[in-house]
């Protein structure tokens, strides 16, 4: 009779102790390996998500040396030989950055509709913006994309408002506007991601909207889902402390049109004339402003960037550098150059300051022969360009 088939395994009750101990160690080793693998995968995913949500907020940004280019972004301006030559001339100033600025439009400051894309036949197309980015890359320039809003009747975008007849905020109208603005900004944030822009500006001089903290935070969260680069907001120079959500962006950007042509004698510790457009006089005023900006940077642990600043080459314009010239403007290239010199001298070596993209550099640049007739903000062919070339050739 054939005996029944039996298992070759040894009952646990009669296994040698050494065998049992070895099996336990093997089991524990496998368990530890599984735990380590699980922790590695979990931490990798965690840091990946954290990095996407906090893109560039803690790392040290590069130093940006450049100009704002192509504003207001009229259809066709970014194409052709003249646009390519303009970008090349910009790069020849020793710039390493270009801020490409373009604008959607509103009919009036009380319009809830923002016209962009197919609704705005006057505005540059996405393909034109891609082409401008390509021109920048060909000239070895970092790229900042800056979508803005212009109002057709000439009102400054800072004065957008929606009030009821009783003078209170019209929250329904504001809600419609915010929906429009979100769609506009998120669209170009996606384009910034596609073109690998180094920085993206969420808005420019939107004074009347800055108190809507939750709306801005919601917009920033939405943008971070589609854009992984550095985020900034462009505040006007007189509203530095009106924005209480700086911690949500990576860089504090300023339209730094500070009036520096007038200097109090107490500012520099010596007698300085009330109106003084010398480099020394303007630097004395910048010294006071610099202290304020350093405190702002420390308060929010964010670097300061002059995404806009400059002045037209008009006499006494350092008193009000934000204004545009007119037929009565007296040309003064020297004052413009001194404004540039005083600013760069005052901020270049500050560790919390990460650069400037001067206003402005047109996509259709005037010829060098016409420079002496141009009294606008652009410095091409003027004394101020020499100042820029000198400073932009320096290292930080």
C-alpha cells in the first residue's frame, strides 16, 4: 500500500530555533524595505507637489537687467524685420531680460467686459507673443510676460470701479469683472508656461482691485496650477503697503516712478536744493526710498523688482517721472541720464533688489538718427543708454 503523500514542510512546533529566528529576520527585513520604499515614494510626491505650489518663492532669483518691450501690443507690431531689430538693439545694451507687455482693453472704467483674443482685433495674437518670445530667446534674453488692461477712453486702469447709485460697491458688477479678469490672466499664464517664461505678472497698477484679497488669492491659486514659474504683481509706487497679500507671490514688483527731483535737506545730512536733478541730489532722495523698500522686503521676505521705472527726457521730469511728454516739453537728455545713474547707483548692490526692466522699448524702434528728436521714455540712442550699457556690463 502506497503511503499517503505528505508535505515536506516541518511543523512549526518541531522546527529548530535557528530556522525560526532566520525566518523572522527575513520577514522584518522585507517589511523595513517596503516601509522605506513607501516613505521614499510619499516624500517624492509630497515635495513635488510642494515645489509646484511654491515655485521659486524661497530660492534666490537671478538679477534682471532689461527693458519693457512692445507695449501696448498692437496687432502686427511683434512681427517682421523691425521687431527683430528692436529686440536685437535691446539685447545690445547688455540686457539679460525683456518684459514683454501687452494689453487687453475695456471700453470704460465701469465696463465689466474685458476685450482680448478674438474679441479684440487690435491686440497682438498668441502666435505673435510666441514669436516675440522666440526673438528674445534668440538674443539670449530671459522673458517676463506682463498682460495688462487699458481703458479705451484714456482712464488709468487704477481707476476701474463699479459702484451702485448710492455710492457703494456694486458687488454683482465686480463679480462679473473678476470672472472676466480670471479668464484673461489664466489664459496668458498658460501661454507663459508653454513658452517657459521666467516670470509672469498677474496685474499692473490695479489700485482699485487690490483690496479684494480673496479674489487675488483665488486667482493666484488658479495660476499656480497652470504656471510653474515665478509670480509677481506690479504695484504702483505710492501703494506699497496697500497690498496685504504679498506672501502669495514670489516677487514684489513696483512701478517705481518715485519723484526724486526734489530732496529735503535733512535727507542727506547736508544742504540740498529743493529741486535738484543732479545725481547727488536724486541719490539723496533714493536713499530714503531705499530704506522703505528694504523694510518692505524684510517684512514679507520677498525681493524687490522695478518692473517699471524711468522718465522721458524732459526738463524737470524727475519731479514727476510718470508723466508723458507733450508739445511744450523741453528736451533734457542729461536729466534723464542722471535719473538712470542715480537709481542704478543707489540700488545695484542691495541684496534684496533683483533688478529693473525700464519703461520702455518699442517693438517698432525709431532710428538712431531720429533719437535726438525723440523725447519719450525710450533711451535708445540717448545719453541714458550709455548709462545703462555701463551698469548692465557689471556683475552683481
